[in-house]
């Protein structure tokens, strides 16, 4: 997986976040395959051109958040659960650290 700041930057893009949501729960009407989601289904879901979808998918694959497999002329995509868990764990660590700071220490540390 890419470094955490890079992964968060990628996840912060609304289109890429939509893609991840679609990969997590694809519409069974268009994506009956248990071998991933076809790039054509992502294009139809987003209403975007093939080059635009390919650009977003390349970024997600290069970051290690999604895996791709070519089958014939189509590319199928799946989420990389462990990479997403790493991002979630890093955010959870930050939340836990924030909870560990006493409230009065935060009030005294804020600029006036």
C-alpha cells in the first residue's frame, strides 16, 4: 500500500471514494461475477468515459488499495481489504491518541 498520506489523498477524491464503495457493494444486476467488477460496469455506474475511469483505477491500483486482473479484453477490479484495514488502523490509532489526551490539556494548549 502507498504511504498513508498518499492513500488518504486518493481516498479524499469523491470519484475514487464512490468507486471504492461500488467495489465494496456492486450492483448485482450489472455485476454478477464473483471475480471482481468489470471496468465497463464502473464506467456505467459513474457515467464517466473509459479514459477517466482508467486514470482513477490506475491510481487506486498503484496505491495498493485495489487489485486488477485482465480477462480477455476486460479488466476486473477488487478491493484490497488489508490495505484498507491499514488505513483504518492508522486512523483508529489517531483517534485513540486523541481520546487519551485529557480535555483540560487540550484547552490549555489551544491558541488564545
